[in-house]
C-alpha cells in the first residue's frame, strides 16, 4: 500500500478559504477538496495556496458558501478539470461567485469567462451514488445537513478510504435533515473535518426557534419592525421557514437581496429539504420587495425583513438598517455568528457600527441567536468517537486556539489522541497505512 499525501492549502487554523489536496503517492491520483476564499480586515479576498490544475485528477466541492468555492474558477483559466458537486451546490455557487465578482472582481484572479468554463466542467452527483472518477478513484457524496445541497465526501483512492466533512451539522433543523452519519463506514483511514464550533455548545434548536418567534412577535405587536440580516444561502431560508412554521405569517415577511434568488433556486430541488410542504408555504408567504419606493418607506407598518448580508457587510440589508435603527420599537435580530471586525460584530459589542464610512448608532433593540448550521462541541466529540483509534483525524476550518483546547479535552476525557490540527497554510503530511 502506497503513501498518502495531504496538503492543507487553506483553512489551517482558520475559518475560511477551505482547500485540501489528497494525493496517492503510489499512482499520482489527486483530489482537491474545496477551494474557497477568506477576507482580510479591509474585506479584500485571501486565497488558498496555489495548486497546478494539471496535477489534480478532479475537484470535489462540498457546498456553495464562498469560503469553500470562491477560488474555484481560478483553476479554469487555461485548463479543464472535472468538478464534482450536487446540482444544487453548482447553481448556488454560480450565484454567489458571480456576486463576489461584482463586489470584489478587481482582486480576483478570474473573470466571468472562467466561471462559465467551470460550469461547463461540472459533473452533477446525487447523494449516495458511488461515482467512479478513474479505476482507482471513487467519490460518494452524503448529506452534510449544513445548507441545502451540502455534502460530506467519501473518497476511495488506491486502497485509502478518506472522509471529508466539509461544513456539517448532525442535528436536524427546520429546513434540513441532519448530516447522514449512518452511511459513513466505520473503517476510515483518514477523516478531514471542520471544527468551526469546536469550543461552543448550541442551545436546543427548539428553544432557539421559540426565542426567535417570541422576540419577533413582541416587537410586531408593539408596532415595530424586525430586521433579520441573514446569509443568502441557508440562514435566510431557515429563518423564513421557522417564522412560517410558528404561524407568524399573519404579518408581512419580506425577503430582499440575493436571498430571493437563492429561495427560488432551492425551491427547484425539493428532495434536499426536510419538509418541502413547509418550504413551499414559506415561499408563498414571502413577499419579494415590490419597489424601491417600498424600501424607502419601510418602517411605517410592522413587518419582518430577511436580507443578506448576514454580517451586514453590504447588500440590501444596509438600507433597512439605516432606516430601522433609529427607532426603539424596532429590533435587529442577528441569527448567525458575527466575525470580529464586521458591522454585525460592532453592533453586538458596541451598539453602533461603521457602515459606508459613517457611524450608525443603533437605538433599536439588538438580539443575537445561535441558529448555527455547524456541529457544536458535543456533536464533534460524538462524531470523533465513532471512529476507531487507528483513524487519523485532521481538523481544519477552525481557530487554532480553540482546536488545541479541544484536542487537550479529548485526551483528558476519552484518552483520544488521534486528532491533528495543522497550523500553517500549505502544511503537508505524508501518511502510511497503519496495520
Ligand atoms: Zn458553509
Ligand atoms: Zn465554511
């Protein structure tokens, strides 16, 4: 049995620019898992380490978030490479990458032409299907429960069995079934997993759903408006579904920005959703912004607005923020993680934010809810304990400090010491099969 090379091109001790190369040193067969972007403090894109497309057999994409797909088109500048993903991931990635081009095109090493070439090279896969890429390489995509179309990817290559989790959530949400852990074989040689929430525990989902509903209702009943800044893919649909499930649709629910388009794309793929009937009802209830006049006059009647960007870094949500932040009757509910430095984080910590180079003071009520789409510490621990002690585990997509604390905890609590946390971009490991 030959050796396996693992190169962490991005996402080493960092939440963002996910990219891992796994290569069989026996045959040279190599799979690139995700190729995303991150952003610096000035919001300029940061890319994973370079990899020559001709050295890769294929690319496998876990899901549509830009931290997993945002650098992919750069591989198609002068080369054609097969890109495997679910059809929904492909469509949503196209939407988000084109938006990135619009906002940050100046800094990107690709243009629309490369995005089109990438789309031509995609090979759509379905969950559970064993896809034969070459004689010594198969890929199997399994539901990751993170966002619609998201996948964990099982790779069988030259006798090696590797699992890449991408971003995953074993717990069911209103929108999605939990990650399909039951179809993961027990005898895996290498697991490459995310650790976004490696040091946090999520409150029970139902408690969070009820909190969202109670806060929203009390604000509306007092004559206020509720602004819910949400990510285009995943959180916008989840929040909308929760509100409809609990019957808040007697008040207008407005969906603005790219979330409207994402809603429509997802509606064409019912089998990825946990409860399509609920989603269909949510889509019927959601009001698309009728006019610019409406945007300008929002706030005169109680209503709910769901709009990207989730961390208030731009998008349609800014116009609403400026308008609604002045009135104490209104509320801003942040339903996701807010990265330090973002306007969303500033609002949470200081009650004011710099938007468009101007400071906005928030008089409206501010709430944060942990409606996460990632496994929490408890789920990550349980996940790791599924594998036997021979399985090598590499944790990416996490902050270094939190991951190292987690590794110490695993050792003390369960005597598990097979989890490795790469520290540097480009860190390379060569693995040999254990007996
Ligand atoms: Zn994600
Ligand atoms: Zn991610």
